[in-house]
C-alpha cells in the first residue's frame, strides 16, 4: 500500500510541482490542501502518513502561520508526521522549528520523496 502525503501550501503552483516530484520519485499517494482549515479536514478524512506543511502559509482562515497549523495538525492526528517546509532557510525561523511538534524541516528546493521519507522516518521507497 502506498504511503500518503498531504501537501499544504497556499501556492497552487508549488503544490503541483511538489505532487509531481513526490509521485514520480516514490511509491506515494499525494493529496493537497491550500489552507489550514482544508489541511485539518484532509487529515481527518484521509489520515495521511505525513504532511508537508509550508511555514509561510497565509490563508486567512484563523491560523497565524504554518506553525499554528502544525500544532493543530499534531493535536488532531498525533501519529501523522508533519514536515515543515519553506523557500527560506531553516535558520531564519530560529528555535520555532525545534519547539514545534514537526519532525523536521525541508527546504523547498531540496524536496524529494527520499528526503521526505528520511524526515518522516520511513524507509526510502
């Protein structure tokens, strides 16, 4: 059975590129969400193995940023690995990444199924 990844990003172009990279680079089923509220609904419905979550999510549905969405996802589905991502380097976020319930951080430019698998603690496909 393929692993399932939910991509949460307010940029539909990034979601499309991430979907293509993940689906062609491994045995992954990919779902998408554009807002924090959509992410919570998708996690409840699909129970993905991992969530790739944009830190700079600005969706206007009550979440201050991706860190707030990360906390909400972890509370709703504690067994789901949340991997934060950004076009910026992790150092710009200081300790916020380490204090979050996310299992790790992945720069968008380094996105691959193998990199996501390492962070989500899967064996590579």
